[in-house]
C-alpha cells in the first residue's frame, strides 16, 4: 500500500520516501520462496527509521498492508490464500482462541509453499493488534529462539533484549524456513548502511542543540 505523499515535498515514486532520504540505492534483490505479508501499523508507515520499505523492495514476494483494525472477511483472505500454509512470526505469548467462524488452515500446496505473516509495530501495539484479531492470534507461530544481535539500537530504543527490526526478524525467519539456499547477507549489509545513514542524519539534527548547551569558552 502506497504511503501518502507529503505536499510540497519531492517523493521518490519507488520507495515513497522524500528524495533526500531515498533508499533505492540500498535495495538488494533477495531470492526467496516463502510469501511474506507485513501487517503494518499506520504509525510505523510514517517513521523515517522504519525498515519495511527496504524489505518490500528487496523481496519479490512481499506484500505490505497498512492498518490497525481489519474486517474479519478481509483478514481471512489475507491470512489464508488458497494452497498456502500460514505462519505468524511472533513470540509464543498467550492469545485469544479463534472464534467458531475462523477458517481452518488451508492445505499446503504440492511444493509446501508457506506464507509468513509479520506484524510491523511497537511491541505494545503489535500485541494489541494480535489480541483484537482472533484469526491472527490463532495462526501457528514461528518464533526466533535466539535472534542475531540487532543493528537497530543505533537509531531506535528497544525494551526487550531480543527485539530486532522487522527487516532483521523477517530475513532470519526466512533463513529458518528456507535453509542454506536463502542468502540474507547482502540485504542485512544494506540494512546496516541504512541504519548508519539514519544515525548520521540524527546526529546532524541534534548537533546545533548540543552546541548551544555548551558553556562559552573563556578568553
């Protein structure tokens, strides 16, 4: 889903970012078999430090749907496409039981194709989205037992030690599902460059405030 353009500000038509922060040069096409569906909270869509745009452009089979609340029928269509087994990338926290009208898991296709659902939101908002959508909460879970250290802390604080960016979590999950044939290294390196760029811009913005707070030099 396309982000609304900011009036009076040139926006890249591909990554939908303002031209000064266009990330198209960082895109790394990454071969994968598993379909990825990202349910993105609207507040994340507007975050300059959000990693989903780079993920969407680098994965050919990645769909991003922005929303906080979804109609049950529409959500069922997203979660249970024909011939796919669906897994939710989320820690194994308690969830509400599925209501009687939730469709059962679709039988797998002949090639065992999977659809990986990822929630892109803060921990608190993702849990709220989960609990407000029983069909989402009822999906079989895929969790990262020991996530690799995140590079995201340079630009975004995390309350939990195992929290990683949506991009990092997704590519680690794809590596678990697809094995050695999935090469995430180029995309993770590009993400590192993205984080470094955001951190540099933050330092430039904060520098004038820091300088004003310094005491005057003696003469």
